[in-house]
C-alpha cells in the first residue's frame, strides 16, 4: 500500500509538473502522517504550515477528505511559535525557513515532525524535500525522529534518502 501511494508521487517529473510541485509535497506530507508513529495521538492529526504556500486551497481540499488512522486531518497556518502543543507535523516552505532556528528551539522536546521544502536536515529537520534526477524525493534523518520520540515505518524508510 505504501509503495503505491508513494509511487504516484515519485514517478512524476518535477520539471514537467512545475505547477504540481506543491501538490506532490501535500501527497508526501499526507503519507508521512500515515507512516510515522507518534508516542501519543490526539483526536485529530494536525498539520501546520509555517510560512506561505502558493496553493493553500488545494491543501485544504485534499486534506479535508483524508483520514489517518480514522482521525480527521486539520490544516493550520502557524503564525506564532507559542501554540504548537497539539501540532503533529510542521511544514516549512522556503518562505518560513529564515526562522527555522527559532522553530527548532520552540519544538525541542516535543513530538513534532519538522518537514522542510529546503534541505535543512543538517540544521535539525527530520524530513527535507530534495529534487534528484528531476524528481521530488525526500531525505529522512532517523536520529532526528528518535530524538523527538517518533518512528518511521520500514516502508517509509525504504523510500527515503537516509541521513
């Protein structure tokens, strides 16, 4: 099942689908929610966006129809670093990366998956998007996941560029 979901994402040429690049990221993030395990889960899965994304309405329409382990998905625009306690995933597009150091400090000790559009693995992101061979892929740092109490399924690890 995981291979089928990700095959749709990884089989598309980024250059040929420039307008769909953000849409591919949404599909990946949805799958990260499905294939990462949190130590405790709330009544819903909360995905926060720290920064501006061009296609926020697409994110809302796609994610409003999806469920993760029978839980609804809430999409939230993160504008301050004070209200992060119930967030599961924070996506940081390029527009939010200038505050990444502050964001990592605010999430220290919390089981919040940081996913970045830029390659910020060395700066503390657990997952970063990269383009290789004209395809959208992702780097995953297992130690960053372990440090915050998260684990990725074997299927997710097989698809990642491990760091």
